[in-house]
């Protein structure tokens, strides 16, 4: 029977630490770390996420601003807002909620955010720093996964690690972080041959493929650590991950549930990145 990695509990622990650090920061510097969140359009999932970010800022003692822009916002209007926030000394982190409406160019929007305020770590400059292992910020979801692994006392060094998924937001940075922790890393994706066999050899398996219950017991080695990054909604409205929890849990040594596993960590690591940005680059 696997040990359940409780993302809510670990997230609460880290947020308490961030609150403490923030209180020290404020008494020393005389201002709070500041985060600006921009959302364009009416995507309900994005709106929930933005509300949660605002709540998290209040919880840890940050200053926050949120900009809910109309669906018809032009590229130039969005870039002008980013320029203004780049120049604002009260704002240490800028986050543009993705996906953006189709008429806006995501790449040029992400490039416009100053690398030192890019608390999502999506700017090519920060991506390059992660690649060479000399970084200040990490993408929030992979950083959250690493924190769960570390705080659960799981050793990565020397382990066979398999990441399913090669997205820029999760799969690729996840593989780099496991590599920096001295894991031996394989990335699998839609074109991978013998996917089941490769996954079944993993000591640590991270699923970020975006397909409900994709990973079954036949893809998991006895005693493996299984980290489920997926969040999928079933036809009956229930949330589930990329891992078939009931099938895999009896075989794994550690497993993250969905919900309540990796999810709570993402916003917590955003708070960590914002505090880091204010500490290093704040005036």
C-alpha cells in the first residue's frame, strides 16, 4: 500500500514558512513583495486560478494587483500594461494567465516580461538558466513536484526517473530538475515506442500527459514513486489525474492524489518565486 503524498499539508507548511520570511522581509525593507496577475477574457478555469492566487497573496502577506482585461484587448494594450508593470517598483512578479485568446501572440507577451519579474519562469532567459542549473526561479508545477519529493524524504540521486509528457511548462523543466538532482532521466511522449515497458522500469514516474487515468498498474514498477501532474474532468464532473489511482496505489511506494497532490503546490511555488524576486531584485 502506497504512502499518500499530501500536497495540501506540504503546501500549508511551505506557505507558513513564506509568511514568516515575508514578515521578516517587510520589517527589514519596509514594503511587501508584490505580484501582478493579468487575465484576458472570461475563461472560467483561469478566473478561479486568479482568485486563488489573490487569496494566496493575502495569506502570506504580499501586495497584489489583478488585471481582468476584456477578450477584445489588443496586443499593444497588453504589452503596454506589461511595460508599466515592468517599471513599477511595487511589483516584483508579473504573471500573464495562459492560454491567451487566439488573436494575441503568447510568445511576444512572455518575452516582454522582464526576466527578473518572470515568476512563472517561462522567459527564454530563465529557461536557459534552468538548463544550465544556475537559476533563481523555477516553473511552479515542476518546482512543486520537487518540493513534494524532497519533503517526503525521497532520494532522487541514482534513480531511474521517467517523465511522461514534453511540454515547456511541465515535461521539459521536470526532466531538467530531476537531472539536476542526479536522477537518470527518460522523457516519454506520444511518439515513444514501448511506452509501457519504459515506464515500468521507473523508480520515479511523473505523469504530465493530460489524459485521464492513462497510467495503469501495468505501467508501474512495484515500489515506484508515482507523481501525478494531470488534472482532468470526467463526464460525471469529477476530477481525476493521469494516473489510475485505484489501480496504481497498491503497487506504488508513494503516490500523489488528484485533487490534493501536486495542484496545491503550484500557487505556493509562485509565492516562493515572488518572494525570491523581491529579495534579489527589490529596491
